[in-house]
C-alpha cells in the first residue's frame, strides 16, 4: 500500500518560480523552453517512480498471497517538486536547469519502504535488486553505520529503463528502507531539524539515546519473530 500526496503542476506558477531563482524574464521562447524541460523532467521521474512502485507492489501482494509474514508494512512515494529542485540547485551553487538537476540530484524520485523487522529490510532489497532490469547505482547502509545523530536507514539508488516515444531512458530512483521504529525516529528528528523550533539542540542527545533504545527493542522483537518462524514458541 502506498501513501502518496500529489500537487497538480501549474505552468504559470512554475514560470514564476524559475524566474525568481534565475533572475530572468520568462516571456521569451528560450525561457519557455527551460520551463518545459522541467515539466518533462517531472514526467520522466514520475514514470520511473511508477515502474519501481509497481515492482514493490507486486512483491507486497506476492508476500501476502504466499507467506505468513509480509516484510513490507507500508510504502510512501513522492517526486520532488520543481520549487524544491530549484532550492536544492541554488543551495549547491549549481546552474538552474533541468539538465543539471538530472546530472547531480539522485533523489528526484523517491520511495520509502517501511518494514516490520530489521531482516525484512535486506530481504526486500535482495528481491528488488535481483530483477534483471534494475541496476544498483549507489548504496549507503546507515543501519550498519548510523549517522552521528543516530539516524538509521538503508538508502539505495537504482536505475530503471523507461521505454519512451523517443527511446529508452535509464532513470534513477532513490529507495529508503527502514523499520517502523526507524521511521518514527526519523519523522521526529526531521521536524526538529527542518522546522523553526527554538532550543532544539537540547534534544539532540535525547534523540541519540532514543535511537539506541529503539534499536535494542527492535533487536529483541526480531528475535521473538524468528523464534515464532522457527516454531520455537509452542503452546
């Protein structure tokens, strides 16, 4: 099951956004072409997201049909909207163009897979990567090596072929895989880090402690789950 929010694309609003970041008047045909390139960019990455989403949905349904345990709890997906892309390009000091975004930003299309247990994360990763048309581009395991603030998650960037009217385009999609506990922690940390709350520094150590405690609890729950699977818990 996917949780998804979509915002309709508006050309006039998009022109204003790009004009604000490039300090250009977008009434010329060249400038309009720049706008259309961003529209095409969103179309391509939305299609790539749909391809990967379909693969994950099939796995989800197959688990439900054939096994007693489905490792996938739920999934969320999104395509980064143009205003967010423009901000990221500007923050990195890069040219404001669709081509630059394609070449430098790997999380334009993203899916978050939330799993029940730690081992489920690597099960889903393995099943996805063994598909012949999926190519692994980047992999960062923040579970084996967490970030300093306590963040844990497995990040992989894969490419999927899109068969478009003008040819085949290999397009990247970022997939984040994490447990329910990791997702709960990351959501709270994101609110503290990205929202304009005061005195958030005082919570950093507490959050790090919470990350360690969540990992310990999930480890125990993983073991109980494995015992159930191995029929070690009897009446």
